[in-house]
C-alpha cells in the first residue's frame, strides 16, 4: 500500500515537472506565456469598480507618483509651476515618457496665458491672442532633479537608447487661430545638445521611436489630421501614410499600426513604408463594430489594444489583421484612453469618469473628471483609481518607443 | 430744404440701425455621420435641416474626434479654396480649448470637392479626398462635413444661402 502511494506521488511529481518543462519550452520558443493563449470574448462589457490600480510610475496632476500593489508614494512635484498637460497633442502622443532604464522622465508642461470663456463666441479670444506656453522638462529619477529642456516645445519622444526628440516651436507662445509650427530637435542623451532634424518648419508632433526611426505626425495646414512620417536623421523623413495617425509600434520596433484616412488600418513596415497588412473598418458590421480606432494603443505579441467609439478593441495580427474582441466600457463616457498591455491579458490606461460638469451657461463642451484604470480582459473587470478634475491629469508614465 | 435734410437724416438713421445681413450656422451634434446642420439669417430665413457629420470619435476633447459644443467664430470663407486636404467651398472656424486643456485647431466646415467645385473621383473601392462617394464621407478628423452629392447638394444649398442672405459669422454647436 505504502509502495503504491509512493509510486503515485512520484508519478504526480514527474507529471508536474513535465508540465512545467513543456510550459517553459513553449514560453522560450514563442516568447509568450500561457495566458496569452487565453481566449477573449468576441464582445463583452467591462465592469468598473473603485480599487487599487496596481504598480507603476504615474502622474497625479503635477505630482510624480510611484505606485505599489496597494500603496503610492509621491516622488516629486513637476512642472516648475506649470500644469502637466499637453494641449497641443492630447492623447495623440504621451504627456510623459520614461527612459527604458527608468533613470529619467521627459514630459510636457503648459503655462496658460489666456482666460477661456467657455460659453462665449470664439471663447472670447481674438485671432493672435497669446493662449499659452508649452514646455518640455526632464525629471532625473536618480537625482530627484527637475530640469527645463525648452520653452516653446511639445510632444517629447524618448528612445530605448535614451535619445530625446521633441517639437521646438518657432515661437514660444501658442496664439489663437494661429498654426503652431516649429522643427524637430533630437538630443542623443539628456546631457547632449539637441540637433535640428527638420530644416523646414511644420506642425511636427513626434510620437515614438521605432528602433532608429523617429515616428512623427506632420500636421497639414487645413486639417487637424496629419501625415505619418519616419525620420532616420536630419531631413531624412519618409512618408509612411498620408492622413494617418499611429496607434501602436510592434514589439520589435519594425512595424507600426496606423489608421489611414480614419477607416482603414494599416500595418506598415517602418524601414521602407511597405504595407504588410490592412483592414477596412467599412467591412466590419454589427452594432459593436468600431467606427474608428483611436491613437495611443499598445502592441504585445500578436495583439494590439486601442480605444474606440465602441470601447476597447483588441486586434490580432495572426492569420491577417482582424478585430478579435470589442469590450464595451459603459462605465467610462469616452472609453479607456491610451491603453497599454501590462501582461498578456491586462491593460492599464486612463478614463473620463463620473457625471459631466456643465460650463457656466451650459453651451460649451462639458468637463469630466479623469482617473487611472486597470482592466483584466479575461475576467472583464476594471478597477478605477480616485478621480481628478479635468485639468489635473491622471496618467501612467510609460513609453510607446521600441 | 429743412424737411429734405430731416428726411435724409431719418433715412440714414434707419440704415444705421438696421441689422446687417448675416447668417449663422447651427450644428445639432447627435452622431458622427448623421447630425443636422442649419443656416439661418438674422431675419429668420433658413436652409432647413441638412445632414452633416463630424469627427471619428465622440470624445470632443481629443484630436480628430467630433467638434466640441460651443460657439465659434467663422473666421473666413472661400469658394475656391485650394488646400492640400480640403478644397472648394470651405468655412474656417476658430480654435477651441477644452476643459481638459486640449486645443482643437484647424477646424472647418467643408465637403469633398475640388477647388473648382468639381469632383475628382476614381475607380470604386477607394476613398478619394475630393470626391463625395457616400455616407462614409461624413467621417472627418474633426471638421463638420456636408454632402456634395446629389446635385444640387447640401453644400451648394448652404453656400448659395450665405451668398444670398449674408456671410456666416458664427457657428453654434449644440447637443
């Protein structure tokens, strides 16, 4: 009897070891963990509840915060008196990006000059009136030191090697109804002198680095849209897609998913602008089909997650680019913005939350509070952090560069 | 002579106090591709309701989404605009700064036509920027778009109205 029990125990141990070994081999061979093979529902609703959103580096208004599983610690006050917001880009590019070694954070700040009258015609501002001053600043996480990199600058991007790119405006001041243009400048490191990468001024908005290429939205004069370019060096820009914005960079940095002409998604090879895959949203049908995907998504393995007018969309590149899942987000008026995969089944981002706050006379666009969000796509549940008012941005500090 | 002078002064005063002829745009924002657009002058004449669209998402305080609620200056109008992305009959709107600080800029009312108010179309299956193919053309990167087809089009109706009753000075976006 005892011998039989021992044989059973040894058998169980061997089986467990075998299973672990197989899992390990699969993981090493594919670069994926077992959870990635988790099947997401084709359509589902994400629930939302208050709770701890997990660990990471975050912005809480002007405060840089490090979060652990159930606690958070303020690290520094940023901005030198400016707000930590990015009025020129919104979520098109991150407000802050961390270096890959977590030694520094580069971020946008803003000094508001004009008083906005939200219910007045033209918001009470005449053409040419100074509205604000955008700046780029750097916080050294090791020394705890905050440095102004440039006034009259916006849209920073930090490479995996530590290079910093941003738009250096021709003017320090943003003015009402006047295009804000400038040049891309690139510094090889936080201590290097920036070099000009574009000799002609334009509304350049750097987004991220894809290996040695800098992905840039180049605004066109008569549209809020832009063309998507890849720059390899000074004036070495290649058009990747006209009327397009980047959604996510592939994990190896060789490809970018972009929305071109709003309704077409393209997987574009960064080195030569070749279109590797395409998906027309016009072919999608049904009430949950997205009308358009938003920028500020992320790419992990074969999957890409992005916000949309229908909620959180998961695309899959395996077997041809297709919509794998649509997660409705009824708890969030505008979905989950800037979603980033933190593992194979979890996503973090931020969202407008709660009831809208009307403008004084009720004719302007209402305001929403905003909060950090973390979601599990398998259990279809999200936790939501404390809410901040509209101009006190709550954001994860990540980096879309690869 | 004195009576004539009095008459002239009275006539001049009447002209001075009469409202200048002007038009106002009203956009009832209800969906990305199926909202309504109306043009009214300051004497109450109206185009009636035209279908219109705006944006590719419903978060007005992010770029490329539908136009924020509020009152806009119509900065200028051109019947033969020759821009790189939009052409023909266009109206430029004032910038808007949202409650979260994000600025919406380069906003227009327009359609899809050439600077000569024509159509530049190609084979089916491709969306040509200066050709109104159908309902999907109501999507935009933030601007308000009116149909260019069938002829006479909604765009022509609005353009003819403002040329008849007075140039548009304001746009009101409401929900």
